[in-house]
């Protein structure tokens, strides 16, 4: 486990804890341009605004080590970002609602033993306070440390927005389409470089238990600080946006805004 410190922006966040062996998590892919970003399926990219040359972007899937010769490499055809994400319009904006984007790959991603999709939350599926879920990524193992070479994971509980908006936590900065997860005492958290990474919860809504993408690593104050848990985009509030974006921009190329 790693301890974290300092301010994390939506464009710059990563993760902690222990190494995962090959094939344990089949949900992750990473993207690389000049920077590296964790991303699931890949649903949010922190460096979009600063890396507009998509021809240089590559998505890697099917390996847990950054330097692994295994896995697949695909190009990026388009990035569809949410038009309500204010930092794209104003870099000085501190309003982080709607922190979500879709990546349109240049070719279909084949499913294998090590590459599998994650389910979206069910319509109307509520987050359960205290439920332990899992966040994964290749972020720093400590704020001023190095990027993890092997995929890391952390199991953290969901915290209610009422608690997370308390004066000792984030003081009303947590908006309805966000949620917090972590421990009040800190110690385990997402950190620099994990932005866009998946927060997945296992449930039994269907006949067989499924992992659902309940959150996307978004922002936070520091890494693993007491009363400053990680803040995530609440994916269940964006189901219709995701479906509409896919329908509207299935043939798109370049940078696309979807309101």
C-alpha cells in the first residue's frame, strides 16, 4: 500500500496498492501519446485538450505491465467529450462536473481471455454507501513517486455525498453527478495518473454476478489524505449521454463535442 499527498487535477491523477497478476483484471486498457493515461473502455481522457494529435495516440489492451510485449495496440479515430465539462472551455475552471469522454478506436477491439468489456450500471442503479468497490490503474504509488509499471488496484468504500460535502471533507464541492470513495483516515486512494481509470463494483442484479463501471477517476485533493477521498464521475448519470454519443458520432473523426 502506498501513502499519497497533494492536489490532484482531473488531468493528472493516479492510483495505489498492490500488483495484479496477468489476467486478473480484464477490463483495463491504457492510452499513450506523449503522456500515459489510465482509461477503461476507455471512458475518460485527462490529456485530451493538450494532446489533439490523435494520430499519435495508441490504446494498449490485454497486458498488466506497461512494458509488456504482449497485448494489442490500436489507434484512436475520435474522442467524444462532454460539452458540459467546463475546464475544456476555461482552463482555470474548478468545476469538474461532466468529467467523461468516449474514445472511438480506429478498429474493433477483439475480445480474448484477457480482454473483456465491463458492464455499465443498470438504469437507475443507486450507489450503496459503504459498499467496497475496486479502482485500478497505472498511476503513481505515491504522489511524488514514479508511475507504476504494473497495474495496481485498491479496494475502497463508497462515501455518501452528504458526508463528503461536510466541512471537514470537501465542503459542498461534490456535485450530484460525482461521488466519493475512500477511507476517512486516508491511506488508500487513486492518485496522479489514474484519471479516467475504472471504479468497478460487483453486483448480483443479473442472474450471475457482474462487474459494473460505477465510476471514473476524476479528481481529489492530494492522494490518500485523511478526509480527502478520491472523487469519481457517477457513470449511472451518463448512460443516456453514452448511448447518444455512440449513436450520433459512430463515424466521427478527431475531437467531437457531445452535449
